[in-house]
């Protein structure tokens, strides 16, 4: 299992568009991928789960990946977050 911590810098946090892109990126991998915020973990492959967290600006989040392609998965999620200006 891998985990990385991030601080969200986007003014609107993880809103609909970046959430959709994160879910799409996560869905390409076999590994279990979770997003944790304020002690709650959701499946990063679930748009409803991600949106239910209400992650805003300056939020501290943790991404967890666990599985055969966990390293590729966490790198792809990080790349997507950078590209979208979330981190």
C-alpha cells in the first residue's frame, strides 16, 4: 500500500470537473484507490463518494493505493491533480 499527502490549493477545491477527471484516472487501474479527508475515506473511483467529501481550498487530503499497479496509479492521480491545479 502506498499513500501520499497533499494540500489542495485550487480556490474551489475538488469540484465537479477535477473530481470527474480524478475518477476517470483512478478507474484505469486495478488497484484500490481511496481519498481521505477529515478522517473519511472514499473510493476514488466513485464520483458520488468524492463529491460527498466536500474538499475545499487548503484541505489536507491523503491518497491511498493498494494493488498490483499501485505505484502507477498514485503517480497518475498526482499528475492529474497537478494538471488540474489542485496541488
